[in-house]
C-alpha cells in the first residue's frame, strides 16, 4: 500500500538536520548573539532593580549610593530633578515613620550596547505611614525609564525618569502632592 503524498513543507517530512550548523559555521549568528546579549542585559537589570529595592526597604542608604553613578539624576513626572545626594536624603527622611513598604517591579524592556543601557520599568507600591495612632496608606503604580551605565564590571543607575505615576491615599485618588507627602513621611 502506498503512503499518501505529502507536501514538501510538511514538517513530518522535513530534514531534521536543518537545525544543525552548516559546515564551517562556528556558532551563533549576529541575530542570535544580539538576542543572547539582550537576554543577559534583562537579567542584569532585573538583578539591579531587585538589589535596589532590597537596599531601599532595608534602609541601607550607603549601599543605595553605590548602585548609582556619581552624576545620577532623578526626574519626577513634573520635571523636577534631584541629584544622587538629594534623592538619598529624601529617601532617608521619608524612611522615618514608614513601618511597611512593599515595592514590586516588572521589567517591560531593556536595550543596551554593553556600556550603557535603557530600561522601561513598571512599579507597584504600597506604603503605610504612622504618626501616633493615625495611619495613612499610599498605594500606586508607575512607569519609569531607567538609564544605566556599566562601571567596572557592574551596572549602575545613571538616571531615572518617571513617565507616569498614579496614587491613592487611604483608597481615594490622590494628586502629585501625595507623592511628596509620602516621601516626607508625614
């Protein structure tokens, strides 16, 4: 009995050796190398973000300082800019009266050339501030564009630009003043 004819593009009839490198092919092509480099960059950025969040939650401001370049800048949604010392001081002040803070990030994209990189990150956060017997709960989400620089053998933050930020205070929509209020810890 004859087998039915199958079209040449039928995967069951294709040569299984096509996945093997051609003779003389010594490894991955430029596209594959680029994909591998971008995947490695995404892993590095994820690790840096996680380390930054851990140090922030631990209130280890000396370690945070080391994760940023000397010329680091932070730009909020209104365009207000802070340098590294000013941002660290704001976070140090804001850490008072904050018994609970949760931060989650999701890396949306990361591209770079080995010396510099840019990433788009989505954040969700929840912070509780207590003063005496009163409690204020801030919850929000945001998106930030992060620029990184490779210094020695590690990535460091060079700039963070807040592109979008939404927040609630005790479950009610809150404006941009709530962000500064939260960072002041009041």
